[in-house]
C-alpha cells in the first residue's frame, strides 16, 4: 500500500533530479493492497507492530525502485493518445460476506444489480503511430489469491494466519495479471524488460475476494 513517508522520500529525490517537474502537487503514489507484500515501511503504528518495527531496507527499496521507474519513464516521454474503456466482468470476484451485505436496506440494494462491483475501467496508452504502449486497469478484487484459507470469522482467520497463510513476497493476482499480460504482448522479452507496461491497480477491495 502507499505511505506518506515513502511518498515524501520519493518526491524529495524526484524534485532533486527534475527541478520544478515532479512536486507535491502532481505526484500520486499508490500501492495495490494485498496480503503478500513486504512490511515495515508504513508510518502508522499498527502496521509497524505487526512487522516488528520499521524496516529501512524495505522503505529504501520501494523509494529507489519507484524513482528509477520514473526516471526511465521520463527518459522515454513521447506524444501519444489516451483512451478509456469500461466493461462488466462476471465470475472474477465474490462478496466475502454476502450475509452482511443483506443487512443493508432493501432500497439501497435495489440500486445495484450485483452484491459487489463488477465493472472494470481500463486506460489505454498508445504512441503517436497508434501502437499500444501500456494499460492501466481498475477492478475490485482483494489481493488474497495466495491465501490458502480465507474465513470471515476473526478467530478462524487468526488461526489460519498462524498456520496456513502464504509467507512469500508476491504481487498476488494483480501482479500475476500484469506479468501474464506483458508476456502475451512481448513473449520473447524477459519480465521487467518489456516496452509495454500493464498496470492492474486497486479499486474497491475489502468486500471483493477473488472469484472462480
């Protein structure tokens, strides 16, 4: 997830590298919420407790990687076209607590076709010749595909966390989607070296678990 402390460090370095270009007013730093990421970089107290304190190595890696990504993007700036599309995707996410959802007023529930958000919005980036250079997708699904167990009852969830949850760092379903899409566009290029960039970012999440 994003963090104000990390954002300040990123902007400080970008302001030094690109004076007057990247500032507090035009840089948005976001992170994809999921349960397989690193810890120790958030300024809030509770996340620091669960990660056993602040981990400078983690924060530095995020800042360095982000700044390097911006440098590479800035160096390849070129005219292009931005377009947006929307679609509905079924069977990709589920409401993690449909019983709780039914406690909402009937009048409110009647406003929606589903008990969770099924809409995907995609920004497409083309170069001046009309060639696709990247995409930014927004879809509501919780980054918990690597969980072996996901229960609604708190006590059961804590037990699952202690015994069966994934302990490896991963981009989870959003990261896998980006990897697979980029690989499909440039199958002969090593991951991380593609010229096409696919971003599967977070939309609403807390009530949207991965579906079938």
